C-alpha cells in the first residue's frame, strides 16, 4: 500500500514514519527547504524522542521517502494525508486554512485515479465538504473521497501515542474510503484499538471537542489551585482526591502557569468561532480561553511578588522554555509572556532549556542570556524560576542551589521541588496551589 503525507512537521513526520513502520510505503512531501534538506540528510528538524531511530530505519528499508514534489508523491497513492499547519488566523481566532487549501489545489492537479484525501490537520467543521467540492470542480472525472482522520498524538510521546492510541477516529461518508483507511490502520485494529467511524463533521468536531475538554481540565485545576492558596489546601491532595474518581480521571489535573503549545490555544479559539458561526456559542470554551490568557499574563506578577515587589536589575534564572517537556516546541509557551514581562520590568534574565533554546531565541527579548546547563542558570541568580518541568530539573538539590545562587527565591511554576526541603535551606519558595502553611 502507498500513501502520501503532505507536510513533514510534528504530525506529518511522526504519522508518516509510523505508517512506514506498519509496512506501508510513505512519501512525505515537505515544502520548507530547510526542513526537507534536514530530513534528506537524516537530521530531525524537530525534537521528538525515538523519532530519529524510527525514521532512519524506515528510510533504510525503502518505505519512507522525503521530497517536495506533490505530484510524484500523490500519483499512485491510495490515500493522501494533509498534515499541514492550521494556525490561528490573524485577527479573528478562526483556523487559517491557507496551507490546507494550497495543498488541496496541488493534490487536485496531480491525482489520476481513485484516491482518498484525508485531513489529518485539525480543521474546522465543514472543511472536508469544502475540499470535496474543490476536487469535484477541478477534477470532475477523477473519483475521489474525502475523509477526516484527526490526530490525537502528544508531542513528547508522539510515537507511543500513534502506535498505541486510545482510539482512531475516521470520518468518511463512503464505504470505499472507510475500507482504504481500515486497511491502513489494520495493525492497530489487530491490537484491539477502538476505531470510531463517523461522518465527516463528527470527526472534525471530535478533535476540537477533545482538545477543549483537556484544556478545560487544566484550566479547572489551575483555578482550584488558586482557591487552595487562599484556603490553606494543597492542590495535589485535591487533584488526587478528585482524579481517582473514575468518571473524572487523574490526567490533566496538574496545576501550572496556564496551557500553551501548538494545539490547545489555537484549537480552543477556533472552537469558539466554530460554535459562534454555528449559532451555538460555547460560553464554557470562551471563558476558559479568557481565564487561561489571564493566568499566563499573571505569572510574572507572582515572580515579582516573590522578589519583594521589584525585579529591576535582579538576576533571574529560568529553567525550561518550551511549552512542555520532551519537545522543542515554543508555540504559545508560557515562558514567552513571563520572560517578556520580567525583561520589561528591568530584570536580567538568563535561561536554559534542554531542547528549545534555538526555537526560543526569536520569540524572546534579545537581552535574554542563554546558558548551557542548570549550573550556569543558577549561578549568582537572585531568583530561580521553573517554567517547564524537564525531568533533569527534578533532581536539583536545595543544597546545590544554596551554594551557587546569590539570592534565596525559588518560584516553581510546576511544583517539581519539595517546598519543605527548599525552605529548610532558607529559600523563599513559591509554588502553585501550595500555600506555606501546607504540609508536604
Ligand atoms: N503538533 C501536535 O502535537 C499536533 C497534534 C495533533 C494535531 N495537530 C494538527 O496537525 C496539523 C499540523 O501540525 P504540526 O504541529 O505538525 O505543524 P508543523 O507546522 O510542525 O508542520 C506542518 C508542515 O507542513 C509543511 N507544509 C505546509 N504546506 C505544505 C505544502 N503545501 N506542501 C508540503 N508541505 C507543506 C510546513 O512546511 C511544515 O513543515 C495542525 O492542524 C495541528 O493542529 C498537531
């Protein structure tokens, strides 16, 4: 079986490599010349654990190729996946479908026999129908079906999520399209992965609804963390007590500085627009977008308050820049508003991230100093801030910080440190939802 994957980013590259691992022949088409030459030279343009090995072995086996010629990739492919970006459109919150429709035009020009065109990109409800219309207009004599197969992988665990997903959602109206996709996903069917067949609209909406629900869980526990701080409760106790209820579940109940990343912010915004346009506005989703934006903006104030109300000329060390660990993705990361505000207030910020510093540079103020390790960040810092919970930060000992830092303030926006151990070394420790009075 042959498929084409348009877009070699997080989703296209991971999905393409995983389909190749299933034994399928996959042609990945990537438009960005730098990304393409990296891929052709065996260098990964993104950081994702396990990806390089998977790509290398499938390229060596001849099942995975990279190119920029959509025509060559599409001709003879049974399914063509669109995995291009759908960022927020400037000004109105809608998903920007420019890349999707540009890819559709190119696909339309190239197809020559029955093909299933599949949106793997997260696209607003109605996009699949529109794509079908375009294809029909441009190639009235070629048989095509359009399907929606939204992707639920998480960056940082993308291969595991793709190979062992909770479910696969396939939205298609024709039996023929369903058969092609069922055959492609047969290895997952064999390990009893639920395959949810739906109509096009339901599949498109499922992706937005799932992301909004996860974003809602995060936003909810963040608000509960705020309450905890006021009433003297530890949010981790509350989250555990709540999450052990099987109806609720323990995942996504970790308080922090507000969600970021390549998906939740743009997908919640897009769902707000989709719901409004459909005449069924979602007040819940609109509110969560607002609450999360406010929270991210407020996090710098928490750091300023921990530094006795003034950060001017203070040396502030920041650990972690990416929106979450195990990725180099900086899109909508909480570090961006936090560091920008600290710099505006006159702080000298130095930072370290295990994977994200190259991506961070163009997004952060020019005055930020980038360090090579934890020691450089902590050395002579007046205040240390944890923004992303990379595992290597968890092992940092209070004694080490006491010896290298100039000041005594720790702001731990991911609650990775033991507050009592920090306080025992004389630090002012500020976490999230963990008031001073609370036992640890
Ligand atoms: N990143 C995630 O964790 C994730 C998870 C699930 C779903 N999604 C969705 O998947 C889609 C892609 O996300 P991503 O993070 O992989 O984006 P990305 O920006 O990392 O990758 C998109 C790639 O497509 C390429 N591209 C654009 N137009 C092209 C064209 N006409 N031909 C060939 N290549 C083209 C770009 O150069 C880029 O490399 C989005 O809709 C996103 O919402 C992302």
